C-alpha cells in the first residue's frame, strides 16, 4: 500500500537542542518529496522540495535530506519560533499523478 | 500581497443544507486544489483543477462538487452535507512547473455539520 509515515508524532525540545524528524515512504515512481510547516489555525506553508536521493536543501535552521526510502528534516539549534507541525508529502505515480501527505510531527521548542 | 483566501473561515450547518466554500487566489496560478484535514488522517485531496474548465477527482471526492469558471476562483460545493464532512478544509494553488507541489495554502475553513 502506498503510504507516508512521519515520526515521531510529537517532539519536545529545549531551545538549542538539535534533532531530526523522519518521513518514510513506500511508493513507486517518486516524483518529489515536500516539506511543509503548519502553525495552529493556519494553512501549511511550503518549505522544501526534494527530487532525488542524495539531495539536500537548507533554510535557516532547517535542513532536509532524501534517501530512496525516507527523508529527514534536521533542526539545528531550534528556537521557540520553530514550534509548529511539520508535514511531509510525496508526489508519485507513473501515468497517474498522486500526492500523499503524512500526518505530521508536532514540534514544541521550549525556551 | 500574494495569497489564497477562503470564506467563510468557520461554518456550522445542519445535515442536508447546501453550502459553498469560496476560494480565490491572486497569483495567476493555473493549478488549484481542495483538501480536508482530519486528526490522524493528514491532508487528503478532494478535487483539483489543472486549469479553467478542467477539474478532476482527488482521493476523497464523494459528497463534494467543484467548478472552475475563472482562473482565480475554485469554489467547493457540498450539495447535501453530512456529519462525516465535518472537517478542516484547505484550498491551495501552485504555479505551473514540472509537477512540483510547492503549493500556497489558504487559511482554512472549519466546517461543522450537525
């Protein structure tokens, strides 16, 4: 079954404590993997697109990496304003063009 | 300001009473879509539109209709809402490209059907 799984479901960090969020996928014909950030009461905000294994993207304290089966969102020295739900989505399929979202990781960064 | 707007933001209605949630974008995007977000299920695509007059079903289209008469607007119609359509709905758009999903999402519409 095609699916996207994110772990952990929730993560609590102290300010400055680096960690990683995981997004694993079982789909065939990966076209792209996307990371979004969602703040409470708001729509998701696009962060990164990764297209092939080995690719990396960085933005401020965030770095996204991709392998053939999973992606990691590394958060270096997080600040309280990084607190949000981080969503992963996978676009895949040959003739069909499908998109699946994971259920997200709720990140809380305490000062 | 480039944005996707949705109205209403909150709606409480009763079973069977037709409703429309509007979505508008000011970025001249061809592609627009609707999602619903439910706890433990993530975002699921309802319908999408590649361009004006072209729409197609997503993963959970049952009970919903859409129309795309203009590029900027993509309303979601619930002809006969039921309690299982209680959810948080998001409209999104994206610029043309190579199939990427760098989407811009609206602020969401929280719908409760009693």
